[in-house]
């Protein structure tokens, strides 16, 4: 028995296969269903059905658990699945993937391997120059280094005289002896954009982010072809853009077009890391969850923070000007100056490596940071998805993937590279074998894999407003106070009406919990510099 447009029919619904012309992964799929009665198919319907409710694709010709079909030939038919008491493993996405691989097998073989961002290169071995540089940055003598590490001073001399290599064991001892060195380089996300073709912005907030919807301000937009924007605290740090519902002039019903993009800016990633912490999740968990909703990365920025001053932007810019570098991309550009800070870009979208003076950049905005230089990998579309695939599906650490890519795409040297070497078939190998590397850059790439991928959760704050008031308004307020006008100011503050954006900012700033998690963690945010090691699955403090 099945109901078709509210009319009961004595049919048994039979699965006749998928019917969409172009197979794609989706939360809703189009299938053909036959209406069977007395061993004959009397009618067939092309219906849209929820892949999650369906659970698994039935065998062709077998009964399918459909209770109801509604719709018309013009607007299309939709089917509701009869819910079973038994919990069925959801395999429909996997089965659709298999179908797609089978359908596109020729194309797949042609594309296979072309999206690889790393290549088989040996990780650079640390040299005598690297150890000398580390001693200089630490400000210690050979004897002081040997005492702190608990090794023979002769070993230090032998390494610096190029009579002995730096072993992995030696490097581990060095990082234990100098914990500030172990924390001098860290990796974190600095921008995340995800598209969800089957969801609305409110569904992303409720189901994917699991944030409280009342903390978001809804407003119209015309950016990126969208018509609606949901902004956390009314600010563009965590925001989602999609299509506002519109009234159908024929049916007078509100039609909702699906498809949305989530944006987490640099500050937005820090704010969202507080939500992850409240939900006892890390980034790995979040991306795995996003993929269940067909989330696709459109941009991923990975920041390598140099808090040690290992990289000198003046030296990097000089190396670029003197052609003392090799890049897989032929495109590069230098911006800025000595006073305001340099920025060097290598490559263009969909993949850019950017190095810049983070400390000066923040100082120009009136902020302070312990990061001196930052190297960013800005990845778009398939390049971003490649990193996510390697991380989720191949059990690699994000730090390893990040420095593999950096090492593969960019290399600085201590001397100019001969033009003839740049024409070699194996240009990278030739350069590494014949041209001395820049000690700071080779040290960064070698040390990088020993460092941590961290989360640094932050609360929503009104720091920006407070800073502006202290710098620009307080002197004027002092004048008004001394001239007897303070009462009027206090009265104006108490009676001032806040805008919708300001109201959301107040709400998000004063609320302790920003997520829908049923069990909130007791989190102490008194120390805003508290960090969490992403590679630690329990999310313990770094």
C-alpha cells in the first residue's frame, strides 16, 4: 500500500534504478520507482528521495520502503521513506561514489595523479650553518649548548665543522632542552570557506556549526550572487551567504533555493575554535562532519607562524631581488617597504605562498602579536580539497602535509642560481645538489615537521570599539568632564539606541556559550593565549 497525492493505492513500490543523467553525490537523489500490482508494473515515477532516509540503495527490482509520493510532472515528485525500527548503516553515499567512479573511469584515469601537490623529495638535512644559526638565535655558546643538552661539547664542534651530521636524535634533544624553540614555529588555520550545495544558511548554523542562531544577524547582500547573509555578532568574521526565500507568484508559497557558502576569516577561525572546544571537537572532526553534508572547500589558508624571528623579511626580499630562490610557480610579486613591512607572493590562485611581516602588519593596525613573520599557504578549490583528502583519508598530520607542500614549491639559496640550471629537466634536484641553501629557510622546512598544529580559541569581544574609544574619544571626554558636561554624556550613553548589528555584538560578547552543545565544558578563558594541539585527539592544551 502506498499513498500518491493523498490517494491510497494498492501498489508495491519497486526500485528501478537511478535516473539522473549526470551522477553526483547529493543529500537528495533522483530514482525511478515502479508501481507493482499482481506481478505487473502499472506506473512509473521519477522521484526525489533523501539519501540519508534511504540509507542504502536497494537492488534493482526489489521493494523499496516508500510510504508516500507527492508532486506533479511539472514540479517533480518527491518520496517519503518508511522509517524502520532497525538502524541501517548509511551506505548510499559510498555506493554513489562507486557508481561515479565506474561511470567516469576513463576520465578518472586521465586525471589521476595530476592533483598531487607534493613530490618525492628528501627532507632537507640540517647542516653546520643551521646549528650555528640556532645558537645565534638562542644566544648561547658551544659550551652552554652542550651543557644544557647534556652532551659532549666536542659533538657541537664536530657538527659545526661539518665533520658530523645533525641526527634526528640530536634535534629531539635540542627541542627538549630549549622548549621555547619547540614553540617558536606553529601552524594554524587562518581562513576557511566551505560551500554546501544542499543546505541553507540556517541549516549550516544549526546542523554543521551548531551555533545559536539568535547570535546571527540576518541581512540582505548582493555578494557572490547570493541574496542573504547571516553574520555572527553582526560582524564579518563568521558569516554565511545564501538565497533568501521568495514568494512564488503562482502558488503564493515561499520558495527556498538551496546552496550556501560559509566563511571563517582569520578572526573567525579563532572564534569558531571556541565553539569547537565547547563541543569537544577539533578541526579534523569538523571537516569530517562537513563532508557528510557535502561540504566542499573553496578556500583554505594555512598559516606558519614564526615567533622566533627565524625568517627576516628584509633578507627574503633581497633574495628575491637577487634571484636567489626557486619557485614552482613563475609568478611572484613584492609589496610594501622596510618601515611598514614587506610582503612577497609566489604564485596565483588557486595556490599562493605568501610571506610577510606579521608583527609590523598588526602594529600598523594598532595591535600587538608575538608572531614576527608569517608564511601562508592560500589554497583554493581542488588545491584546498587535496590537503583535506590527505589529512582525512591518508592519516597524515597537517603539519607534515603543510611543510611537504612548502618544501616542494619554494626554496631559497645563499647565492644566485645560474640561468642554465633553471632550464634543467630536474631543476629542483640540481639546485639542491649544487647551490648552498639559505640557512634560515632550510631550517624552517626541516624544523617545521617537529612543530604543532594549534587551535587558539578566542571569545567574541568589543576590543576594536574599546581601542577606538581609548585612542580617539577619551581625550575629548576628559575635556567634557573637566568643563562640567559629564552628566549629559552619561545620560546620552544610558538612553542611546543600539543598531541591530550592535545588539548582536553585545549578545555574542556577553554570552558564555555560543554553541548548541548539550553538554557544555567548563572552560577558563582568563588566559586568552591558551592553545590546543590539534594533533592531540583529546584536544588537550598545547
